[in-house]
């Protein structure tokens, strides 16, 4: 009898070991795939970072390629900082990005609340019409937007010309709408029974719950505005009014370009984005997962 019982147990142990071994192999395979994808994605930045430290005697292009500088130096960063008004570029980028992120996230949160929790005629039709605007290329609206900026609002060559046109993001409205939909209606009903109005419910009940999604929207808009180039190039012709991406164009003119200096400028531009994302990485992932569940 004992032998009969022990045989099924032994077979179950063998199966469980086989399942565990297969799970380990599967996990190892996906880790290898993800590491390979991460290396491929990070390779351009690593290449630019290495180039920014190359000295005058280190070749920019060679066969075989030289990844590690033989004579590393910080002179490229010093030269770029002295050659261009980098302090003004940084200040302009910070003012434009922070101002736009605050305004954009506020507008997106205010717009997402009625689409998620309020009932009114045409709500879904209006929301889907907003989503349909995502397929419109930005370049298609460049000419009418430029005419409005110059002829109507008269704010060309001003930092506000980058803040106001980008204060509405349909993607952020969609993201926060999904987050608001995940909030139980019982909380809203309880707040209404206590006499709270719509704005009080939005500010005191919903906003604290969807903070991770707000952080995700803020990171998304921060990256977009920090890297904004096309519209900034049209709106900011004066050197001292330019942001970082547009200001770095001064390193490249005609057929002559300072590759090492451009690489140093790119690193200077990218580092704030990496720091900002590293500080809010957890909120970003939580916000996206919450929006998907909603």
C-alpha cells in the first residue's frame, strides 16, 4: 500500500520539478531577449556619450569603429558651454516645459473628469472625435497655427508661443479618463451626499486617487516639450530666446559640423529627461497600469 502511494507522489515531484525547470528556462529566455532589446535601444545614446568625450585625435568615423575614446576629455562640454548661451537655453527650456506641463496636466484632468464620470448628450461622440484628431499629422496644422501665432496672437519670438499651443493633449485626456473610470462611483455618490460639488469631488476625491496617472501624463508631456523642435524653430528666431534643441543647431552650419560638440550638446539635453524619469519611474508605471485597467 505504501509503495502504491509513494509512486504517485514521486511522479508528482518529477512533474513539479519539470514545470519549475521549464519556468526557469522561459524566464531566462525572456530576460535575455529584454536585455538584448535594451542594449539595442541604449546603443545610440552610448555611442553619442562616447563621442562627446573624444579628443581631437580620436576619429569620429573609423573602420573598425572606435567606441572607447583613447584620449577622453571634457573640452567638448566646456567648448559648447562657452560657444553658446547654454544657460539661457536651459532656463528657457525649464520655463517652457514646467509651465506647459502644469497647464497641460491641469487641462487634461479637468477635461477627463466629465468624459469619465458625468453624463451629458454627445459625451462619447465628442470624446471619439477628440481621439480621431490623433491621426492628423502635426505638420498639417503648422501653417494655420503659424498664421494665428503671428497675425492674431502676436506672440512670435516669445516663450509663451510654445506653452499655449501645446496646452491640450488628447493622449493625456484619454490616459486620465481611463484612470478616472477606474475610481468607484460609490466614492463620488458618498461625496455628493456630503454636499460636495463637482469641482470639490474632482479635487478632493479623484485627484488624490489618480496621482500615478497624473505623474505618467506629466512625464509624457515633459519629454514631448523638452524635445520640441519643429514648432520651437518656427517661433523662436532669436538666439537668446531659444530652447535647448533649437539652440544646438548653431553647432551645425552649412557643410561644417562639430560632431563632438553636437554629441556633448545632445548629452546635456538628454540628461535632464533621464533624471526626471528616474525620479518618477514608479509613478509612471503605476499610472500606465492604472489607465490600462480603467
